[in-house]
């Protein structure tokens, strides 16, 4: 699992020789640890590349509170093991001597995975043909999850409701963010330029929302749902050469509207990192292959496009991280993502047709 120049800077992760030694001692045949180095990827949990006397492994520490429940982790592990057995390129955890894949050490969940040599590839690096294979892979994942996870469980009261963003709340959120931007004291010229871009995009988004408020989609209650990876994007897919080698980081495995995951993934893969437009030829190849592999109808896909467009129009998580959490790891993503919301609104019909026609 290797980083590329486009990866996000990760939090500083402490070295973990004691935990690694304790963890590997539960396994047969992994050898003695020689080296444990933090893997500089990810926004949720921590990982280490561990070299032992027998080989290399990836040790994951489940530190994010919303993904750390043992029952959820074990569910992820069982699903990935099952997907691997039916031939999908999935990084599944290894079982220890007692058959367990999760070990809680010092109050933190740990798991060991085979080390996968590979690189991350943005959509700009993929050909049209490779984009089709990427869409087919995600379609196979959704179909495979339907097979190995069984029927979608009956939701608890309200659990099947996926509300669309309320523009009135978004306008209030924009006002709060604008206040934070104005109050921010930049450290240098680049910092000041980011503040200026953020303020301009927030005002621009407010105008778009006023113009398009009547297009708010209904809540997604009753829409087609299924088991999904939950976070399918370039940093969670490793390539070896031209072909995917492993899908990693299944922390967000859940029951969600499946076509929306396909649209979100394509938007991340195929947005241009500078001008924020989508490569619609690649999107079309990806979407055609996904729909065929997953058994998704054009109408379902078109509805997903509309909901994700509206979601993007109302979303400011990158600015929340910067100005509220004072976490700047997502700053490099903001220029393209904020431009995309504007371009997508202007080219709405072309984007919908690329996904659904």
C-alpha cells in the first residue's frame, strides 16, 4: 500500500512496537516484527507497514470513534473474507491462532492484513477502457455484497430515511462559515488566497441555492438500497499495473442507496484536479459497465445523480474541517470540489445523460 503525490497528509501516528509485538504474538507463522512504520494515508484510522522475519503485513488500528465498535469491525471482516472467496480483489484480514480477526489491545481494535504492493490511480490516469473496468468492479462489489450479506435487514424506525439537504439550513451554515472566514487571520499569501476563494465560493453557492431551491429532491425513503463499501474512492483502491489489486478500508460498509455510491465514486475519480470538471466520456464508460454489473436501472441511476448533485450543492465539509476543526488536510481538494458544484449545475443534463443514458 503506497502513497502517491495526490494523497492527503495524514495525522501523525505514533510508533507502535509494543502493540504490534503483542498483536503478532497471537498469530501462527507471521514471524517476529523487525520494523513498524506508519502508513501516511487516511482520514479515519491508523495503519502500519510491518516487516517481520517472515514477510510484510499491514496492521490497522481502529481509532475513529464512529467505526471502532467491535461488532461493526467483525461484520466488515466477515464481508471482505466472503467477497475474497468469490473472487473479488479485496484486502481481507488474517485470522489469528484462535480464528479471530480482531484483537483489542489497550482498548483499541487491531487487525492484520496481507501487505498489498500497489499504487493509487486518479481517474485522469485511467483510459476509457479502464474506466469501464472500474465501473464493472464496483458493480461486482455491490452484486457480491448482495450475495454474501444476504437480504437487506428490515430498518429500524426511521433508519430507511435518507433526507435531502434543507437549503434553509444550508444558508445558515454558509453565513456561519463566512463569519469564520472573515475572522480568520491568514499566515501567508497562500493562506489568504484560500480564504478569498472560500468566501467567493460560499457566496456563489448561496446564489445557486436560491436559484435552484425548487429542485430539492425528496427524501430517499423507499429508494433501492443495498450493501455498499461506503467510501469507494482512489485512496481506497490499489492498482498493480493497469488492473485493480485490492479494495481496502471497509470501515463505512453499510446499507445505503447503492447507485448513489456509484455516482459519488465517479465524481471523485473523474473530477479534474484543477478546473473541477468531469471527464464525461470516462464517466459514461464507467456508468454503463456499473449498471450492467450491478443490475441498476437507468431511472435509478438518474435519480441518484440528482440526489448527489444536490448533496454537493449543499456540502461544505472541507471548509468545516478548515475553519471549525482547524484541520487542513482536505484543503488541497477544495478548489476542484467547489468548482465542480458550479460546473455540474451548468452542465446538469450532460452529466445526467453520461450516467444514465
